[in-house]
């Protein structure tokens, strides 16, 4: 069992040797890459060594128990601990999502339901901002289109992890499960007869791409500038500061007008465009993957109705994993961990089943 780990131990030792070489750190990009892989392998190696050591301890305890029955209890304790290590090691060996370390660009878009949907989109945005605050993440609203009665028709926010995040514990590792259609059932503020309405908002979560992740040919871009509209500072409606970028090969269009200058809006639009292009590349890779990989659970399906928020019952339900709880008010205040963890656990179980 776990024969493949021996090869990883060799890789871990080689990385340790390379990182001890001062010349390696002259190339910061290479040093970061080596450090990242070393950090990924360290828990695997440590757990495997504990697993082997516990197996040896069990053999020793059994020999002692043959002469002294009091050691029989120690054998059972060691066996239980080894089973825990076995489960942990199996989970560590499941192929990780390569984007789990990445920050994200999260978009919330009003859907069916008119003004009520826009108000709900605002509620979802606040939920994610509060959750990010609880996690110690930084947030930055990149672009937002507010509705007439409050809330948002469309809002995009960048979410960035703290600098000392553990390997595989970036923002994407948690928020990737949020993508899809979120449905709300409640009495809208605009409803005079107290009837419960159902409306929806869409959430799109993209791993934020660095320039090295996606190469954009400037000749593939059509860039249009126009005057900003809506509330804002002195530059709104007076200068052509808003930017619309069209990526001609894919037809992806990104617009930004929230910043004061045309250059700033262009940079923000390119930031969103890179993330969307990275998502296209990853989707194509998924389609070309083997049957074994296709059988693994898809964590994000944007067309899927993922969750219902029922206000009269204070109930939240995740339809993908069967999660249900009656603390909707707390969840909307950012206490999302239990909901997300249910998705993480289901995803891990599906990947373990596929790997075995």
C-alpha cells in the first residue's frame, strides 16, 4: 500500500537539496515554484512516515502482548491511529485542483425577479464580503452596476488570500463551490400583500489568472472607450474613461467604468478578461480529459441551481450535497464555513471513490 509515496519522498529530498543551494534563490520565480511543491509534498511525507512508524509500533506491541496481555489495549489504540493515518494519506494523495492556491474574481449577477433579484444579489455580495473578512482575506470591488432600488444588477469583486495561506488553501479552494444559480424565497420589500416570491441570482467564480497563466495577443483585442454613466466623481460623464474590451477570438466582452482613469479601467478589464480566458482553457482541458477524470465530481457548474435561501423558514439548502440548516440569518452574515465544508467533503469523497 502507498508504494507511490516512495517516489514522492525522493522528490521531496531532491527539492530540499535544491532549496538549500543559495544559487537557486537568485531566480525568484524558480525558488517560488520549488517552495510551493516542497510545501505540497511535506504533509504527504510526514504522514507517510507516521503511518510506517505506527505499523512498526503495532508489530512491537503485538510481540509484547504475547507475553503480557496488558499490551493488547495498546495494540488496539495503535491500530485505530493507523486507520486514521491511512485515511489522511489517501486524501493527501488524491490529485489536487491546480487552482486551489489562487485568488478569485467573484461575480454576482441579478437574474429572474427584477428589483428583488438585484436586492438578493446585494445580500449575496454582503455574505461573501463578510465571509472573506472572517477568513482574513482582502476584497476589492472591481466593477459594480447598482439597481434603482438598491442591490446590484451586476458586481465583480476580487478576493485575495492572506500572504501566509497554507498550500492548497487559497480562496479558490473554498469559493469554487459557490458558482451557480442561487435561489431566494421571501416576501420582497416591494410586495404589498405579503406574498412569498421566488427569484434568483447567478454567481460566477473564476480563479484569478496571472499574466504567465494566460498569454493575450494585443492584436486579438478590440478596445472601445466611452463616457462613464451613473453615480461617481467629477470624471463621470465628462471624460471617455470607461473601457470595453472585446477578445475577438472568443467573443468575450469585458467593460469597466468604476475607476477614475481610462488606464485604470483598462487594467481592471484585462484582469477580468485573463480570469475568463483561463476558465475557458480549463474547461477545454476538462472536455479533453480521460473518462476517469471526467468521472470525478465537477465542483462548479454555472448552469446548476446550487442553493436555496428560504427566509420564512430561516433555512438554507445546498441541492448538490443535500446540506440543510436553519441558520440562514447567520449564513447571510458570513458564517458560510459549514455550507462550504459540506461541499468540500462531498468533493473529496467523490475524488477518493474515483481514485480507488
